[in-house]
């Protein structure tokens, strides 16, 4: 696998720990790997403690042999939003597309920051976070520190272009979203349900997330 699409959140942390251990054991090699992250908060510089760029540095990039120039990220402080989104789409295309897109899922069934109501054909775009998502992500921020309300995110259409998709979900709080994704109608009200349209998706869930 050469081009990876990567998520943030608490769910993939264990996977990133395993990846780091794999590199240390000499079983994994990131020297020829390119990465694109799913999303970034608007308004946060890359070095901000709660930026997704910083999260990825601390949880994966700083501990594996990935080349700095092979890491691409949506800017939290873009000069122009439309231009930044277009740049990202082009950069993904220029590398031949994403080989493996890894995903988590929000309690409302969002993938990336594609909240309910987002077009299933959407490309990389500016997204408004729902109150529920803001509340869920508050735990990463300090008391009195506000969660950004806007982000840039790969669109559902961007995600569906990946050749292969792996979605991870754990815990009872995800059970409803997991059921809607797998057994519900394909609907923009649960953007993860669009994965039903993709030919090569693997979903790994624990018993609690599978409860529904
Ligand atoms: C955020 C991210 C998503 C992630 C979701 C769930 O909204 N933008 O990509 O899947 O949180 O996060 P967690 O794994 O912490 O439950």
C-alpha cells in the first residue's frame, strides 16, 4: 500500500500504536508511504495542541519512518478555502488516488466531518460541525477552550474514491451509528451508509459497537 487516508479521534489510536510497534520490529516501513488526513479544524494552526495535524504527529508520524514531504494535510488556516480544497483533491489525484482509506465514525454516523445532510457526492469542502460533534470533541480541549465549529474535510465522494476502506468503531455509543451504516438505508442522514455503495470495505467493531 502506497497512499493512505488517515483518521483522527480516539478510535484509531490503538491502530497507530500497533503501526509504531510494527515499524520498531522491522515489519512495517513507511519510507515510501504517502498520507492524506481526512479533515482539520478551521482556525487552528498546525502546531496547536488540538489540531489534527499535531494529533497525527504525536500519535503516529513522529514515531515512524515517514518522510515529512510525504505527509499532506488540509490547512487549518488556508489563504482561500475553495483553493485549499481543490489543491487537496488534485494532490490525491496526482498520487494516483488513495489505496487504503481508514475511517472512524461519529455518533451521528459521520465520516470525516461529513455531518448528516452532507451530499453523498461531496468533494473536499468546508463543513460545519453539529452540536453533538462539538460536545463529543470537547474532551480533547481544555476547560473554557472552545472546539472550532468549522472544518475542512474530504467529502463523502472523495472517501468513496479510495480503492479500499477500513472503518473502525468501538463502544456502545457507536452502536446506533454502526447499525444505521450497515443496515439502514443509504442516506445523507448517515453519511457512513454511503460505504454500502463501495465494493471493498472492511468494518472492524467490538461487541459493544455491534450491539444493535
Ligand atoms: C471526529 C473526526 C472523525 C472521527 C470521529 C469519532 O468527528 N472528524 O473522523 O471518526 O471524531 O471520533 P472517536 O474515534 O474519538 O470516537
